[in-house]
C-alpha cells in the first residue's frame, strides 16, 4: 500500500492519497482544489487515480473532488446520507452507511458519522494483503486529534436555524459508535491546529483511536446534555465565506481546467481598474504596505492566513486586483482558488511601476506600545481590538473596544470619527487588515499598533480579562 498525507497549512487542511501498488490504482480523499499535487504524486509513484471521494460538504474550502475526477476520469464517490437537503447536486456514485468499495486490494468501508454535518461519512481502510483487520480511519471533520467537529457552522455560517443542538446530539451518538472501534486503528482527520472547524485541534497530524479515547476531551463525557453544552461553547467565529463554500460544494464547484492563471496588468490597466473602484488586495509585508500603498488597498499579507482573510474581506461576485510579485503569484492564486475566489481581474507586481506611471501612494500611520501606554485613559485615544472574542476575553488593553476584524465592515457605525483610533490585534497582521479597511472606508484618524498585544505584554504592560 502507498500512503501520503497532503497538508495545506493555510487552511490547516488534510487530504490523503492512497494507492494499491500491485494494481497500480489510487484513491484521493478530501482533495484541495489545486489538484496538481495529486497528479504529481500519481506520476511519481506510477499510479492511476481511479477513485475520488470526500467526507462531507465542506464549509472551509472549495473541494477539488469534482475538479480531480474531471481531469483524471476517476469515479467520484460521495455521501447520499443526511436527507434531501444534503444531497450533492451533480453526478456521482452514491455512498451510504455500510457501503464498501475497493482500490485494488484495499477495502474501504463507509460509516455515516453525522454531527459536524448531517451527511458526514468516514472511511475505514483495510490493507487486505497484510491483514483482515482495518488499519486506518479517515475521519474528516468528525474526530480530530484532541477535538471533534463543531456542529454550529450550519447555523452560524450558513444560516440554517435550529441545527446546532441537533448536530451536537448527533455528534454524541456518532462518538458512541466511534468508541466501539479497535484501539489500534490509526486516526487521520481532515484538519489540524489553526482550523476554524473546531476549538481545540491538536498540532500532531495523526493519532490512534485508542489514544483519542483516553485523551480527547469529547470522548470523556457520559452525559449527553453536558457534552452538548461544552461542545457548543467557546467556538471561534466562523469566517463569513463558509456559507458560500457550503453552497458551491453542494451544487458543484466550477471546473477551472489546467490553464487558469491571472493576467499580469500593465500600469495603464492597473490605473483603469483603480479608477473603476475595483478592490485591490496588497499582499506585501505590513510595514512595507504602511510606508506607501495604492489608496484604498486592503493589506492581506501573503502568509498562511491569506486564504481565510481574503474570504472574510472579498465579495465573491466582484472582480479584484492582487498586488504581488511574479514569483509569488502562482501560490497566491492557489490560496485564492482554494476558497473559490476565482474573480481575479489580474495582478500588478510593482508599486514602483505605479509611481513611475504617476500614481499616488498613501501611508498607514504606526504607533508603538510605549507611545500608546502614555495615552491610556485619554479620551482622545480609542483602542479597537480586532482579535477573536476568546482572545479578547482572555486579556486585553484596559478600555479597549472589541470588534472582530472580520465583522468590521458591517460595524463601521461603531467606529469613532473623532480623536485618535489605535487598531490592535495579537501581532499586527490582522490590525493591518482592519486599518486598511478603515482607510478604504474614508476613516483616516487611525494608527496601527506595532506588535499588537504581544508587544504590549513583552513591554511589561498590563491587560485585563473580561468577566
């Protein structure tokens, strides 16, 4: 048996390439949308991808299952569990609880494991030449290392009212079934630490069912009501693009093909896009951005969080321009298409080319934590903390107002237009996004706090916790 874990750091998302070397065939589970990774593995290992599947209708990324099946001619096998509202709306082979299929000599058994979503399935793999007993369990967003999938996304992100409690109770019942599986089976889940699909995901990429039985908090509960209450508490804010992922993954993500890449814009084309009011995403470092950027640009740096924050900030039905180098643009394109942001009008690689063409730049003012500390209590200074609610509650600058950066565009009426605003996050990245959004909205009385709450604490300055 050939096995490879494919991990995408930006969305903390796992997919799996599993092959039968004797038969020369392979299966991919939960593929990301930039499918070249799997095609390269298949070529390198001299395997043919004959089957593609996924564990559920994903909310946090746009599935590559349809793209990969279309490119390779592989059979697409998807869940038909969960009822009429949870049926995929494109051609596929149906999978239900108890279904089996084979990848050469590898037997795959399907278990319906609802809770995170009603249609969720997991896969139990047996390498039959080696043993008649299963060796791997692919749990998707059902059971993670140290956590379980959150059941509140359908209600909070997709607006399906009344599903949180029902999902949590389904999860409890699914976990009772999980506990009956043998301890020795390896556990491979759909996400790692940093994903918004749970609240306590571990950083270790895999585990065993036995270890999770003794270490995973969710498997320690014997009282269903207590489990439900704990599962629904303290979950992070779901990015607003999750609702769009649910919709597109259900009806069928658009097929990109093998030639999708944005155009490189000339200075004249960039000027025309700017004058049309097109959204501009500047992916440069936050300090370089602060020193001079095209007016109205949003600073979403090219790091592991780019996909998530682009999903928070961009409209899916509007084109946008990306400021990025020729070298970095291929991977940035992948980060965007992974969440279905295909409306890339083009990219522009050089701010110097913009200024040489006569374009203007604007700056984002910065403030140190030492300077801010001298103004605490001054009514002319307002701190806006744009971190997650759990971060804010765990410790914040006294007197700070809390507005999550992802919700800021819908709460601009709460932002003071007078005095001085200091925008703060954990280290300065999210506050740069938020500051650039405020500048774009015409709110210019702002400073970005250098180093955020981390620098504040390192300087020995105090924080307070919410009750």
